[in-house]
C-alpha cells in the first residue's frame, strides 16, 4: 500500500488525480465519505476521470459521458464498453493508502 493523501484533501463528492508510482490514479470521495481509487484514464477516450462528475458510487467522464461504477470499474453507461482498473484502498490514521494491484482483474 502506498500513502497517497489525507482523506480531508478530497472534498466529499469529488476526485483528485494522483501519481502513484508512475500510475495516474483518480482517488474519489463519495458524498457519504467512501473512498475509491480507479485508473485515471477513461477506457473510451483516454481522458482523466478525475475531472468527471461523481454521483454516488459512479464517475461520469466529462468528454462523452461514459459512466463507471467506482466499486467494480464496470461501465454503466455508453459509449465506454471496457472497464477501468480499480485499486484497493485503505484508510489509516486519516490518510488514504492505495495498492496498484487492480482489485477487479483489469490490467493497466
């Protein structure tokens, strides 16, 4: 697990982009305080998902509106058809730690 940031650095309902050992990761804090990490690249057009809108456990890509479930990485709305890698997250002492081994089996 790699220490990424303090939980309080991510406002509820938003995402930040973080370089985790050379991998761009979107670290998302949902409105109810859950924290998720996904590869910060939309599988449809390779733009940063961290710049998208967060709605519950879903992130919507700002370019074409592809939606991804933050828990599974699966697309929940077109035009994306391929999932994005999701990464395990741990919260310890108010800090977010991320593992770069995809939890959903989708390779980088």
